[in-house]
C-alpha cells in the first residue's frame, strides 16, 4: 500500500475514503456517494471526484489543486471540531466519573481526614495543601 501511486475507485457507492498514502499521485473516485475526502498529500497532482455529494462544496474544475487541498483540509477541520463539540458533554461526564470524582472522594473522605488530622492541626491550612 505504501507504493500505491494511482487509485481508481469509481462507481462503488463509497461514502468515505481512508487516509491516503504519501506516494499517491492520482486519485479517481467519481460516481460514488462521497460526502468527505481525507486530507490530500503533497504528491497528489490529479484528482477526479465528480458526481459525488462533496462536489456541491468543492469543485475541482474551477479551482487549482492547492486550493482544493486547502478547502478539503478546512472541511475536515470543521468536521473534527463539530464532533469534538458534539461529544464534549459526554467527555466531561466520563472524565468526572472515571477520574476526578474518585480522587476527590478519596482525598476528602472523612476517614482520610481523620487519619491525617492532629488535634493541633489548622484545618484551613491542611485543606489548602490538598
């Protein structure tokens, strides 16, 4: 797969493509159902993705290859940001439940405080150190 220089995957009803290798020079993926494209490498100099839904966003016929690569990168960055924001709440909940809550419970549990507090210990200073 590392030495692949040309990829022809027309008429397959593909919805997405995997990451492309750095040696790929020609990509022909027209007449599929592509809604996105992976980031395009610097060696790619010919691409054909006509008759795909992504053609409504990016038109290779009007723009140069460099502009298309930048548009695809911007689109991929936007998708990544969207999914990060979409799952932000679940991630925060997971981090709290799996990581932070247990540490806090252990650190401030009455048994821990009882073991580590002395009669003459200043409670405020002790809690500040935690």
